[in-house]
């Protein structure tokens, strides 16, 4: 099976949305009784002996909504910078041109 989709990345983060999509498709296929092939995983964990034990993993077995909203930190920084230096923005459509 092959699935394709589209997400408006102005509203959804690409990686968060992709992970949530995969999780929900898998849950829907299992709920519909579709036999999924047995996955083969190779998990390699390593950490220094003095490292703290990681927090337990979140249970992703339910279909409850997960936050896939776009991360706008950089957009907010860009807007703040542009508003401070509006007269020197070379990407402005009204900026001087040669």
C-alpha cells in the first residue's frame, strides 16, 4: 500500500504531522482488521553510565489528537527583526532595485 497526502506547512509542522499521520493510518488499518506485516526493528541504545534514566515513552496506542501545529518561533523572530529595520529590508517589494 502507498499513501500520499498534503499538509499546509503554515499550519502544521512537517515532521510532527508526518509522525501523527503514520500513527493514525496504522491504528485505522489495525482497527479495520488489516493484517500488518510483522515489523523488524533494530534498536541500539547507548548512554554514558552516569546519565540519568530517560523519561518513560508516551503511550501512542490511542487515536487521541496530537499537536501537529506549525512551529512559528523563527517566523516571530523574523517579523520582529523586520519591524525594527523596515527601511532596510532588501526583500521588500518596494525596496530599491538596479
